[in-house]
């Protein structure tokens, strides 16, 4: 199974998710095509394994980075998660594209991907819950469009958080993914200097702004 998944990741890097073929993997690992279906019954099943593996690998990296920061340093915990996501994405661009890039035509992620996909959002929401709740502002009217927009999140991972907190948290999550995607997919070329040191510093400034918007600093 490990050989099959390693082969699938190589094909993902060279040909893209759309071109994944279970039969091609069988040839790659040296078994007859009929035998490989005992491990992965279909292309969609293979994609699901890759998606779950990518989410879990990314989630594990972010959790390890976050746990290395003292619990009362909300901004530090948030920035550690952000940097871990960026580092993982740059080291695994094809797997990052699989879970956060263009959807694979004809593939719909099944229910079992939801848990792994929620690892980093759960981590960020935990930081938000531990933050200075008294500085969350005036709040959102429960009937407002913004409050209604985050109702699915509030009913799930975001239980116990006010609509305003969830809205700001969602903004931070999309801001993080936007910044990482811009760099990972090459959209900073000709916009931000190529130096790795400069790129890292620029990203840190972006994430500091997001952390400020979450009231994670002691003011």
C-alpha cells in the first residue's frame, strides 16, 4: 500500500491529479492491474487516500508547531501555525494543490475527508477561544447577513464562539490560504522579490496583520 501511495504522489507531481490512473500505478509498482484493485478499488478511492494523507500530514505539521509555543501566547501560536502551513505547502506543492487548488473534475470528496480537513481550522479556533474575549468588539446582530454566513461553522467546529469571532477567524483562515496559495502557485513572481528571506519576511508581515485583526496581541 505504501508503494502504491508513493507511486501516486510521484504521478501527482509529474502528471497532475486529473491524469491519475490505477492501472498506471500497477505498472509502476510491478503488479498486475487486477491485483492493485485490492488496495485501491477506483481512481476516486485513490484520490481520497491522497487527500486524507495530505490533510493529515499538513495538520500534523501545524499542530507540532503550535504546541511548541507557550499557551498564553496567542499571537505566537497563530503565527506558528501560519508558518507551518506555508513551509509545508512550499515543500509539497502538488499535494497542497490537490487539497486547496482547482477541484479534480468528476471527483467529490467523501465524508471521511471532513475530519482531516478540519484539523487546522480546529487548531485556529482553539487559539481564538483562548484569546482575549473581552476585546471582540460590539458583536454582530444575530440576524445580520454576516452572522448568518457563519452559522454552519458555529453549529460545528465553531461552537462556543460568537458570530463576530467566527467571522474574523474565517477572514484570517482565508487570508492565510490566500497568501500561501499566491506564493505556492507562483503569483508573486514579479511582485515580491525572489529572495527566500524576503519572501518569508513579507509573509510574516501579512500574518502579523491577520493576528492583529484577531486581537491576539496583548494591547
